[in-house]
């Protein structure tokens, strides 16, 4: 049977040395022009997805600014439903931005009820420690989610790369170097042993302005 999944666009801003936040978790890399591009991209997709780490670290609203839009779905990956219930993503304009938390069978009924009371939809995917992405993708597709902007962080990006689920990358390189082995990189996780195991992408477009470079890649699948 054909594996059905939404089209996935990984979107991120990173420093010249590949960090998406400082070692203290400061993610302020984008300038206004870059933010506007990111928000434009958000208007073009059915959903945005981030990992629990990004919710806890940044407490984002994951909304859309600067453009007219019809809203979209916010998708959070949280294996034990442990993000704070007062997170902005749970409470900010749910009528425009419905939210789904994707979790595992390990999530407790008590916690599920708490989130459902806030009109959050819950999808359980898998029995392992973390959300099973291969099971999740067809479920999201069936719900009518045909395209997703994946906004990290590094741990979730790795899971998508490992499972070869990314179709396109939009990457801004911001003009500084921050260093720090504890600063989150664009892709974290275990990594592959050899280059040949890595996923290859074709460079589709390069844009540069004001010291920022925006790279657009598409997955090269043989
Ligand atoms: N510059 C940028 O463009 C940008 C964009 C986004 C984020 N960031 C930065 O990235 C940092 C957060 O990154 P992070 O790596 O710490 O966290 P993350 O990738 O946002 O979230 C990772 C967490 O998601 C949960 N998860 C559930 N299922 C998963 C799966 N199948 N695969 C992977 N994770 C899964 C796991 O926690 P549980 O197991 O507990 O569920 C995991 O620890 C923040 O500092 C943020 O500012 C930067």
C-alpha cells in the first residue's frame, strides 16, 4: 500500500555555524524581513509542527502575522503530554488556529482530559518513548493536512531526517557565529555514521540580502 503523508517543508534560521539557538536557548536569529517570509510560508500550508522542546523553551504562539489568512492547524509533538497547559499555543486564538497534540499510548487519561477541556485534539501514535512519525503521517493526511511547515527544533528535525520525511528545506543563514556544544543545532539526534547514509537534497534557489542568505532545497529521492 502506498505510504501517504503530507508534504513537509523544514523551515529554520541558523547561524553560520549551524546553531538554531544559543546555548542559553536564545533563538532570535531572524530579522523582520526573514520573519515576514516565514509568516508568508505559514499562509501557504495546512499546518505548522514543532516539538515539545520548542514549546517549553520559547512558548511560541505559532500564529500568522503580516498577511491575510484563514488560519491553520498547530501540531505539537509531546510523548507524555507534559507541556504546560498555560502555554500560549494552547490558549492563543484556538478559533483561528486549532491545535493537535500528537502523543503516545503512554499519555495518561487525566492529562488527555485536561487538554481536551481546552478544545485541544489528541492523536496517539505508537507505544514507544516518542511519537511514531511513520504511523502519524497517514493519520494527519487522512485529516486533510496535505502540507506542513516543520519548525523544529533540532531533535524533532533529526527524527524527520532519519525517517526520510522531509520534502523541502527553507533555511536562512543569519550572519553570526555563536558556538557552544550545548547550543541546539539545526539537526540533533544520533546522526548517521557515514555520509552515504545522509539524506541528499538538491539546491533549488539561493537568495541573499543584508548579509542573510536564504537557501531552498528539495529532497533528491532516487
Ligand atoms: N532558529 C529556528 O529556526 C528554530 C526553530 C525551532 C526551534 N528552535 C530552537 O530549538 C530549541 C528546541 O529544540 P530541541 O531539540 O530542544 O527540541 P524540539 O525538537 O523542539 O522537541 C523535541 C522533543 O519533542 C518530543 N518528541 C515527541 N516525539 C518525538 C519524535 N518522534 N522525535 C523527536 N522528538 C519528539 C520529545 O520530547 P518527549 O519525548 O518528552 O515528548 C523531544 O525531546 C529551542 O531552543 C528553540 O528556540 C529554533
